[in-house]
C-alpha cells in the first residue's frame, strides 16, 4: 500500500484576485508547505508576461517550471492563447511522468478550456497512475458537453482496474456535474468521502462555492 497527498489549485496566472498583484513567489512557498506528491494547477502561464504588472520570471521561465522548482516533475497543457502569451493546466509530480496528452474542450473562443492527461510511474510494483487535470467552462450547458468528452476519454484509454485521480476547477457550483461523473465513472469526491460535503473553495477570501474538486477511483481516501 502507498500513501499519496494530492492538491489542486487554480492560480489565476499568478496574481491575486482582489488587487491583481503578483503572488507567484508566495504561491510557490505555499505549495512547498503543502508538501503534496501530486499538484493539479489551472490557469498557469506557459509563456509571455506573468502578470499585468509585467513581472517576468528569470530567463523567461514558465510559471509551471518556476513552481515545480527542484521538487517536482512537471507537465503542461496549453489551453488558451492571448496577446500576452498562453496559459493552461499543469501537473507537478514527485514521480516520473511516463506520458502526457492535452485535449481541447473549448466551448467557444471566449472560454478556452482543456484537460491534461498524465500517466505516472509511482512504484515498479504498483499499477500505473492515471491523472486528469480538468478546467471546465462557466456555463452548465457547455460543462455538460465538456464532461461528456472527459468521460468518453476515460472510458476509452483508462482500464477500470487501474487507479485514477481527476482534479481541477470544475466550476460545478450546483453539483450537477458531480452527479453525472459519479454515475458515469464510479468516482468519489475525496472531500465528500472524508468530510461529508464537497470543499468550498471560491472565492478564496471567504469560500462559499464548491468549484474545485478531487475525484478518485481505486483509492481509499
């Protein structure tokens, strides 16, 4: 048996949501403090200016590499292109990343979204670990279609008897997507399993809505 610590975090391109100030160094310190084995990140800049203050990291380092530092392996999936560069989802892992693949699930050009699939080798004697880092749209109609794509992808490439972690920003405040995922994939919400309710995560200053989730299959939480 092996224990894993998992976190998910929409970093909003490395700036604070209220004052729009750069916070990437603070975020890296917080991630180190969590000491998680696997971290699912959303809205991570892969290239270009890192904040509206035009603070650029040393040698043009992408945000996911800066956050990973020397503590994690990393993978990045490009979802959105802007006049300042591009951003998407990133996975930080203590364990080698054997394979990665990014899938575009954008509903329209104003809301570019995607999910990043990674396959990890956590131990030679254990099955491969499948990870999906997901960022869904703001509107339920589009989220339903995006989830259908995610579910079809999982059914197609991930064996039912191999462990699955799926986490990210689901924007699923009304929990309709939660019910859909449970029926379709037999996954459980880690917080519902451990605490009885989904974690409230937004807005961060006074969390009210359960937008961010960690789903598991093949694990004891």
